[in-house]
C-alpha cells in the first residue's frame, strides 16, 4: 500500500469504529478479516496509526474544537499526522491527493485546518490536565481519589501501549524451556518482574503461528492477571470455582497451578465464551476443568453447591479502567453498563458466590479497575454483611506460596501501570472462618441421653 492508501484505510477503519457498537479491537479484527489482501506490514501500520489516534482522542479533539472543526475521521487523521507524528502540513496535504486508493482531496476548511495546526505539537500549555492525560470527565473524581498525587504519572502511563506478556504452562514447561522454544521461533522474551510464571516478549510477533503457543507451552496473559491467579493460591486436589470465567485466562492459570489435579469449574453467564474457551483448555492439556454456564449470578446451581469449594474467584465485570492501555476507546465509548449499574451488580455477584465457599475456604474478589467504588468500597460493604469472612493480607498469601516479595503493600493486591508495569488490577482475598466443633457434652449428660425412655 502507498502512504496515501494507508491513510485512507485508517480513515475507513475509524469510521467503522465510530459507527459500530463494539470494542475497537473487535472492529479492527473484522475489518482486516474482510480485507485479507492487505499484507501484514500494511495491517500493522494501519492498526498502529488507528490505535495512536484512539490514544490521543482528547488531545486531538481539543485542537479540533479550538480550530472550530468537527472531529470527523478525516480531521482526526489529518490532525494526528501533523500534531501526533510531527509531519509538515505540506507533506500531509499532499497525501490527500484523490488517487484511486488514497483520500479525497482536502476541502477548503480542511486545508485551513492543516495550515493552522502546522508547526504545533500535540500538547498545548492551555490544555487542561485531564485532556493532557486523556481522562474522561466521568472518571476524573474517582481516579483522583484512587491515585492521589500519582494521578498524572499513572494516567500518563495508561497512554502507553501495553507490553506483550506470556504465562508459561507449568504442566508442559518451565520458564527456561519455554524461553528456548520461543527462541527457536526467533522470539526474544525475558522473565517478568513479579510473576514467576511470566515472560515479557520483545516486539509483536505473530504468536498464533508459533509452535510454543500452538502446543500449549505458553498463553497470552498480562502479568497483572497472572498475579490475580496466584492470589487464588489453589492447591492440587482442591475444588475451585472461577465464577466469572469469561474467556478462561485465569481458569487456565488456576488449573495449571493445581497440576491438573482436583477440579476447576469455569462459570459464566455467556455460554458462548465458555465454549470458545474449551479450545484453550484442550491446547493447554488441562483436563481438570469443567464448564458450567449460569443463567445469572443467582442460578440454582449456586444454592445446590453451597459451601462445597475451597477457592472461589470472582473476577467481576467492571469499568475496565485498568486496561485502558489495551482498550483506549473504552475511555470514551460506553458500550456496556456504567458505574451506577456495575457497582450493585458486583455486590450481588459477590454475595451469591460467597455461598459456594466452604468453612476455612477463600473468596477472591478481583477487578481490572482502579476505582475505589469497585474495589475497596465493594469489599468493605461485603464484610459488613458477611461477618464470617475476614481479609487475608496479600503478604501472607505470598509467604504461604513462597512467591517472593509481594508486589503490593497493605491488605489488598493493588497493581498500577506506573508502579508495576502491568494493567491496573485489584484483588482481595477473603477467608471464611472455619466452623468450630460442637462443644463436648459431659459424660453424665451423654449417659443420660442414652438411657431408654420409660414406657
């Protein structure tokens, strides 16, 4: 593709994202599947440019509003080339040449916009802080509460692309053998800082074609997500539930940590996701997993299995603020429920899933959110109504597992991009009190109880 054709492809892709009520990554996948004639280098270039524009949404929109121009896909592409990529306006305008596969010639107001932006950088001294760090208005207050004086640095880090992390499958490989298998495919990977099962890959290789991936030696999983699975601390032979299993990433990690022994039940209200996850389970060589679709968090299955499980993971649906590096469009596009719906839903799920935990067992509540409403406040509200549960500090869990230095201080697992170079995650380990044995009756009372009744 010519540079002009690539620009037009970005314009077309942004148009589809704007018009399709689905996450940007899903729209991009569909876009390229329908255009298999686009080569891998061109696909990569188009996708990277589109993602860059999504990451710069607030700043580009600020400039366009300043110049009195609507934020159309063409205008955002034009502004990004000049402001984001630092190209001279003259060279950018030349790409809008009206050629067969290139963008149509600029309208007079578009040419005026290009001239006005020429020589400027993406950020401007008059920009509000929330615009510079791409924080949407709905998230500013809770994010400031959560991050305090680290608001700016954490939000800036959320603008960077996320690294590519892999989790080794301990059923099939250790970290060294997995690295060597990747090296044979000319993929360089280094051990992750916090997770003993993680590898961080250099670049963006096509992993789906690599034997180490196809044979189940490694799975794609952010290091933070791996740490949530480690916080579950499952033991071989135990009974474990992943209550909101989704695509099965944490289910896989838990089952592998259990060395294929015991039982892991993957539950979700979306049966289709569980069905697709089955292929991942098969590839990993894990046969201690069973899938169970739920009609809702109050499915009768929960009541029938009351107090039967050693570990119950609730990876609750949430705002996803911790994954903004991967899903930059989710800051601005409300494709699912908002906080006002999510918070009561999380509470209901947590309350219902708690019924599954046996005495002495553990309930692990996790989100990929950084907002207190969904994390600390949610746990505090649960503990008020469930006095038989107490917080198990994350340092104690790490010590039990001999997992080295815990990645977070305090009772909970809190991960942020700037501090840990992971996605933003929260996890609380809540332990149900063991049932106390019934007090022994005095011998005289027992003897009396055994006497036959008078006829």
